[in-house]
C-alpha cells in the first residue's frame, strides 16, 4: 500500500494506524524506538516540529518505508 504524504498530520495518522494494526500501545512503541510516549503522542497528532531522526526510527520500527519522488525532475 502506498500513501502520499503531503503534511505531518497525514504521516501521524499513518503511524497511528500502523501502530494499532500491530497491537502496540504508544508506550510500547516509545520503548521500542527509545523515544518517549509524549513524542509518539505528538507525532501521531501531527506536531510539525517532530525531530526527523526520531521520526525515521518510528517508521523503521513499524515497517514503514519512506521514499521521496522528485517531481520537478520529470
């Protein structure tokens, strides 16, 4: 499944959906990714200042691949 991410809220919703589908709590995911529960809550709610390194840790832990497409090169 591919989802076009155009803003942090969409990414947060995808992360929340993936976490729930894997029956993980926010606390579980925070422990797996060595982040805090507050970070997971903020990320799922679309906090725009989320640290990219931590976001990548969360995506990797959930098995979400992040790719970029340079549309200006078409």
